[in-house]
């Protein structure tokens, strides 16, 4: 049932402009209210996900939101289990942007159907084992950061699913033939078997390193959490002085660090997922990207900086 079907019949007699206004209020609650989590992402579905791990039979049939509209921690824990996220990462979840993209696209192309997971979280050790055994696996796979899923939906063409996701230019999507696709919440890009560069050395020397934010939308003055992905080698450093880049200009952003640290060393995958900053007070609402500069680069081939996904700042 869609939102129009769910409305009482008397609402359908209203002028179209008034009806649209009511629907916007229902769908996108005010960012200052406790139920503001649904607007955290540019793309999301109805919040309901049914997912099954085809290897171990684990299943989750959950709503990503609880009754007051906040993220449902119990549901997220169930999904983590389906994805095989290890217990030692209990303070974290599978990428929230990934889950909302999955919700968005499954609702678009196959509403109400089960998502069949082929590959979810992979430890770096397991990812290397797959690659060494000849698997079509990237050394810098986003699966290791809990930001990717290989999946299929019964009755849906893998090619059609790939083309639908590719058309949004929002994320990573790959198709190697058959019914399944790869979806990740990393840098927007797409590939097929013939254009995949998994077997090349293109991602070495941290050449494909990418900065992602936890959410798409933030209120003024909130804390930001960043994730560096597609990393081939540790350690390296990031500058404490980052920059917000938008149409209205550039604004300085300070990464959280010890007072004496100007170059913050990233020595492992845990550190690459634990980069924080606080939005500058009074930052103008609008869309921005964050530029993060690197220091103590281990290779000359490693880029000097990286730009994040686009985010939107809204008023408190």
C-alpha cells in the first residue's frame, strides 16, 4: 500500500497543493523533532527490510525505525547478525547509508520482497583469503568496512537492478552477470565484468582512498563522523585542518585530535572508522563536501587529499 492509498478518502478531496504539503510533513518531519532520523539520508524507502543470509540462513524482518521515528537499535543489531558483523564491533553497525540505499532500491524495484544476501561483512583476513584463492575480490573491498552487500531478489533481473541503481549515481554498483549485484555506500561508480578492474593494481598505494560521512544530512552544530575506505596500506596521516567546500565558499573544519597533533596518524582500520569533527557554529545551510588533506603519505602515488560524499546542512 502506498501513501496515497493509506490516506482517508476525505484527504483525497483536498486541493492538490494542500495534499502535497500534508504528505511532505508526514514524510519529512521537522529536523528539530525527536522523529527526525528519517530525513538523515537523501534516499530511503519505507524503513522495512526483509533480508536473509543465503549461507547460514540467518534472517531479519525489521523496521529500521522505532515507534517515535528514531533508528531502531534492536533492528540494526539483527541486521548486523545477518551481515556477519563480528561481536567485537558491537559499538558499530553495518553502514547506515548502505541500509537505507538497500531499503530505497528494494522498495523501488521489488517492494515487500526478501533481499537474499550472498556476501556481507568480510574481515580483512577473509577478504585476503578469497582474493588469494582466485576470487573476484578487490584488495580494498568495501565489504571489509561493513559498507557493501552482494545480493539478489527473486524474480528481479540482476541487469535491471544494476541499471536502476546505476541511474541514480549515488553509490558503488557492480554486476558480473546473473541475478546478483554488488552495492556499496562508497564513492559513486559502476562496473560490469568486462569493465571491472579487480585484477589490476589500480587501487594500490591508497590511490582510491575515499572519505564517507555517516549521514547525508546534519543539523548546525552537530558532530560528524567520517570513514576512510578503499585503503590499501597503513599507516598514513590526516591533517587536523579540514575544509568544508560548498557553493557559498570554503569554511575551516577541525578534526578532533590532541592539542599537539597536527598530523593525525591512521594506523589501522579501527582508526580509519573513528574520525570525528564538530560542525562550525553558524555554518550556512546548504550542500557541502569535506576536503581532507593527507600528511605522512607512505607513497608518492597516494593523493594529497580526498573529497567526501555530498552532505546537506540544515538549520537546528
